[in-house]
C-alpha cells in the first residue's frame, strides 16, 4: 500500500488539480465573473436577498507525503508537500463556494 501511494499519489493529486481548474473555468464561463469576494470592507449595493452558504473539506497528507516531509525536516528546506496540499484544499473549498452560490442563484459571495 505504501509503495502504491508513493507511485500514484502525485498523479491523483494532479488529476484532482486539473479537474478543479476545469470546474473553475466552467463556473466562470457560466457566470461571466468570479462570484467570490474576500473584500470585507465594501458591501454590495442594492441587495435584494442574502443568505448563508458554507462548505468545508478535510484533507491530509498520505503516509508517503509524511515521509517526504520528515526527510525535508531532517535536512532543512521548504516542505512543499504540505504547502501544495493546503493550497489545493483551499482552492477546492473556494470552488465549492462558487458552485453553491451559482446553484442557489446568488451573484456574490462576501467574506
């Protein structure tokens, strides 16, 4: 199992990342703009309806990724395995928010 994870983990992560990019492009072409806004200072004008949407993800490193990270910790340097995994999880959550907002007919997600 460990060897299987070592051999296939990277390709599965890249497949997930490519699928995520395709979904992002589909959502942007459907709405014509990015509905996410992390600007907490400006509020949209003429709001007719609002609601709360949320999403979450649980993501963690595989045993292989933990071994690679442990080796990097011994010799020093940036632990890209964790950074890339967290970035992918964050992008997935943002895309899920976009999809939920467009499915509910919202044209903006604030905060």
